[in-house]
C-alpha cells in the first residue's frame, strides 16, 4: 500500500527490535523499505538486512556526502568492491552537503559526479541528499549529457527550485518526509504547487520523526503521519495518496517485487 523510499532500518539503533518493526510495517501495509547506504561501516549491516528480508528491505549502494574525506578515491574503490555482493536497486545516498562542513567541498563534488556516472552506467536510479547545496548540485547535473532517474530526498526547497529539478532531462521525484508535519514548514505550500505526480514519501528513519513523534527515534510506521498531512495539504483522499505515491516510487524503482 505504501513504500518508504528512504529508510535506514539497518542502523544499529534498530538492532533490538528490527524484526518486530518489519513485521509491524508489513501488517500496516508497507510494501517495501528502500535502504540508501551512508558509508563503509553501514554497508555490511545494510547488506545483511537486505539478505534477511529479501524483496522488502531494498539495498542501495553509495557514499553519503558527509562521509567523504581526503581519501575519497580509495573510499570509492572500496564501495565498488561490493558491486557483486548483492543485487543493488539504486545508487544512494549521494549528493552534496555544505551545511555540516565545506572542508571537502571539491571532493564531495568529485564523488557525487562519479556516482552519478555509476548510476548512468548501471541504469539505476539515484537518491540525492542535498543540504545548503541544491543550487550547486543542479549546476553540476545541468551540465551532464546523461542523467539517471532521480529522487531528491528530504526535499525542502521552494517551488521555483523544484521546477528547476523537474526541468532536468530525466524522471524526477521529490522525497517528502516528517518535515512536512512540522508546524512552521513552508514545505506545505511547495507541495500544494507541486501536486502529487512527482512526490514519493519517506521516513529517513531513525531521523526526522514526524509530529507527534518529533525528536524521537523515527520508525517506518510513522510514514502514515506524513501521508496524512500530504492528504490534507493536497485535499486528496488518503487512499489516493497511498496509491499515487506508491505508483511514483515504482516508476523510479522499477525492479521491486
Ligand atoms: Zn538518509
């Protein structure tokens, strides 16, 4: 019924109750959890989780911009050494993050472009993480001849920026999560202007829990809080929100069961 398009369910904070949460998620009507990677340390638990819950916990491979350091070339080689470990269904999460640090700005850009190229070569979609960096990210993408299909994860920018994303020469979706439920969120306006046709929903669990769970550990079942707010913002029936966002997720992640 719904797909959580961005979920770190393999994170160690779920070690004690992961199985319970996955059963609960299935019972509630969640069809799949898309799992973007973060760094070298997260890769092993991510792979184990994908193997333990095949077809439900969907593995993506990539290096998060905040994990990029001066040794980025060997980081990429190490990530790539896992190409054949499992069937990857996307590249992520990748992008630029100039909020936490600009120390490795140039390195982040190199790593981002290299991974965009992997996605193009492998014909896989990419999940993008951007913070204080969307402008630069778009500049880079606008200069490329070939692009993979893209999800702008945790999108929180204006409608004007969203339009620039949509003008890229590829299929684009915006990942909307708990931030939509925060009281001061201007995102509701953007979402209204966007309409449902380019929206997928996500939790980013264990981060960014929606209201009324804000500040707590986020879990996949909380995705229904975001769906509820989306239905209110768009004045759509909740079941239409489930159906349309799932359809959108499947347009990007076309190999799901
Ligand atoms: Zn994430």
